[in-house]
């Protein structure tokens, strides 16, 4: 079995995943509602929203989509952000930890600064500018 985090955005999926791809690398695949086989069923003003995006990093994936305003399956367009979950990254060095932390924190909010803890060489928590909560945990110097 495989578990893959799937995030939901309100029109920011393209920007968020473009940024994550810049910071994390990997392979990025993105599809808009306009590219769907029955695109005409979606409101024209929302067809450039992301229907599905996948960032593949080795054996791991992070996926997402944008909500479609007014769709009951998407909360009826009452998007409240991403809550109750964090994406945890485990870089192999302090330098990589700092690079990722700084990049994700840009325009966001630091919850706990990246620092040495009793369980890790570096650990920090933040919410990025897209509302996604991240934890950076570097266990090795």
C-alpha cells in the first residue's frame, strides 16, 4: 500500500506546485479543467484552474487540485484552506534543511524556527504563503 498526500487549493495550485517543484525538484505533471475531455461542462472563467497536479519525487508523490467554486463536492465554493495536516520533509543535511525552510517560509509564517532539538540536528515548522503547513526534520549533521 502507498499513501499519497492530496492537497486542495482555491486557485493557487499552479503557483504552489510551481514553487514546490523549484524547491524540491522531481517531476511535475499538471492538468487544467480546460484540458479535461468534457471541459465545456466547467465554467469558462474557471477552466484554467488545476484539475490535477502531481509532483513525483522518487517513490513519493504530492498531489493536489483547485476547488471549483460552487461545486458541492468541493464544499460548495466555501474554501477554508488546508487545516489539520502538515507535510514533513526529511533532508539529508543541515544546509539542505535551511534552504528548504527558507524557501518555503518566504511569504509565509514561521511557526517554529529551524533549530537543533533533542531529536534532530534541525527541526522547524512553518505555513507557506499558500496555506500549507510544513515540518522540516533533519536528523543528521
